[in-house]
C-alpha cells in the first residue's frame, strides 16, 4: 500500500481525476485505510470546487481610463528632449544646487587660506627681537649685566615671530690663545650710586664728567631716584667700589653715547664697555 | 471600490487563439515601445481586468486600483527592455510584474503590522457599507453556494489569510486559469515546485474553509 507521503503528492491529481487508473486505485485503497489522508483529500476537493466557482472580480469602470491617462503622460514626458526633461526634474535641480554649494565652499576655503580677506594683512608682519646676550669678557670689569631693552621692528598684529639674536658670540674654537677682541666702544652708563659706596681715589674719571662733591650733610645719605638702580660699577682704575646690596639695586638705565646728555642732577659715574646697540 | 458581482471564469483559451493573441501582442508591444499611445491603450484594455483580478485576490480590495495603475506604469517603463521570447510572452511578463508587485506590497504591509488577514468575524466592506458577515447556508451543495455573494467574500477573506506565495498560485491557476507551465514561468520556479506549492495552498485553503463551515454549524 502507498505511504502517506506519496499520497499527499498525488492528492491534486487525484482530485482533478488526471491520475492513471492503476495509480488511482492504489490511492483509493490507501484512503480507505487512512482517515488523515481522507480528510486531506476532502479539503482539497472542497477548495478546488469553491475556487473554480468563485469567478473573477469585476474591475471598476473608470480604471482603464485612469491607467491610460497616466501612461500617456509618461509617454509624452519621455518623448520630450533630454534637456527639457532635465530642466524641470527635481534631480537636476538638486544636482545644480549641490554643485553651487560645493563651488561656494571651495571658493571660500581658497580665499581664507590665501588671506584675501580685506581686513587681514597681505604680508605677515615680522617681529625682530634683538637681544644682546654677550657676557662681559675678562677684560671688562665685573658688572652686573642686565639685558638690553629689546628693540622691536614692527608691532602690528604679530602672527609670526622671528627672533634674531644679534651680537651672540659663537662659541670660540678650542685654540691655545683666544683671539683678541677689539675693544668695544665706550658706553655711558647713567646710574645713581650711593655716595657712601664710592671710595675716593686719587685717580679721576676718564670722562669729562666728574663726580661732584656731595654735601657734607649728605655723606651718609643715600641719593637715588625711583626707578634708577644704583649699581656698583667698576671705575676701571678709579678706585674700588663696594658692591651695593641687592636691595639697593633698583634699576639700571642704559644710554648710548650719542644719546642726549643726562639731565641736571643725574650723575654719570662711570663708563662700561658695553657693545653698542645695533 | 468593491466589485458588485463576480463573473464566471472564462473557458481556457485554445492554442490557436493563444498564438493569435501573442501575435497581436507582438505588434502592440513593438508599437508601444516606439512610443505609440494607441498601442499602449489597446494593451491596457486587454489586460487591465486580469491584472486587477490578480491584485484583488492577492492584496484585497484596498488599494487594488492604485496598485493596478502602478503595475501598468512599471510595465510601460520597462517596456523598452522587453523582448519577445515565445508564445504568451508579454502576458507572462506582465503577470510576473503583477505578482512581484503584490508580493512586495504584502511585505510592505507586513512591516507595518502583522498580516493576519481580515478576521472571519470582522465586518465586510460592501457597496452598501460595512456589513456583518452573513452565515452561509451550507445546506446546499458547495458549487451552488459559490455563486452567493457572502461565500465569495468568505473566499476572499480566507485567501487573505494565506501566505503571499500561496495566494499567488491560487490567484493565477485557480482564479485566472493560467496553465501550470506558464504559472511556473511567472512565479519563477520549477514545475514540480509549483505543483507542490499549489497543493499546499489548496489544502490550507480547504482546511480553513472547512473549519469555518464547521464553526458555523454545517
């Protein structure tokens, strides 16, 4: 007798009565003994009967006209030239808008990089900081060295700073005898030094300026002006000068020889071998 | 719009008539490919009822008209790439577009909500508005009951509970009268697969129909 799986595959042909006679008898014999397959055959027969008699749904009367009109619009649109179709299409408008935006962004980026902004400088200002970092040689007297006031080339919106170190003495090569250095031009140093710190010596200052005799009443008084640092400056033969205390050192103001003469009341005390400003 | 009446199925088309139809389709399709609007209108008049029937059976009355229009526009767009490859080629191609569009529509609906189909206890949309599903008089023979409007609506409701592939085979073979070989080309599966799928679809349909009849007291 046929198994249920084989009968299940032959149900449709059995219901449609298209099976060969011998095969049909085998299926019938199986159905008599199998209620499950029998129920399956009844369901298939009922479905076939109902579906074949169901008929076809009737389409609405205006459906064909609606479809034709939509199709004709599509055909008319397709018959237009490509440039006419493209001009009105949303895709074309979107592509053009994106190209315009991209070009604008690129142009703004280029202008910003090149600095073509009207309020920006065309050339980056340069700041030249000149510093003299030369320390006094052995020939010079012991002094307290303070850095010179930097001279700025430009001060406008510095975007780039270049520091040029002028007057930096390169390290001397290892030689037996150091090369002689020309003496630096003399440089007047204006400073106030407490008279008590200055010892009188028989040697006079090599300048035209001479220390005035302090009043007796001020012999033990400290003469200094705010902002002026009384420093202990070597007189180079003028005599021994005691080192001032750190608290007495306020400020040192450096002047060039070509600078105007010090005002009255200021005392030029000594000369130092400062290299001139350049 | 809900169809008011169901016409009887047309008898199967003889082979000579099928060849004549194919020849007519060939001229119409080539004219439509060239942009002839009248050829396209003739094709619409010839197939819009059958396409609507497939859509109605597979997707139900809701949005059946819109989907039918969309199918014909898709066919018009893809018509340039269409090439004749034997008899009943254009009809096969058009039915394939219809079945695929219906399956995609069912999947899209399923993504929104679970497709269970209309419950047998739900109200039925008719031309007179929503009505309760009348209990069919099963005292008569089933083939006579098939002519009753209430049973037609019940058939549609049961079909909506089947899977999309089962709906496709039932709509093509049992309702549209398409032959097995052509249906296999439309669905894109071997003939044996089609027959087994049809058998399972009919069994599922019959099982649910019988269960409904027993519940209603037959």
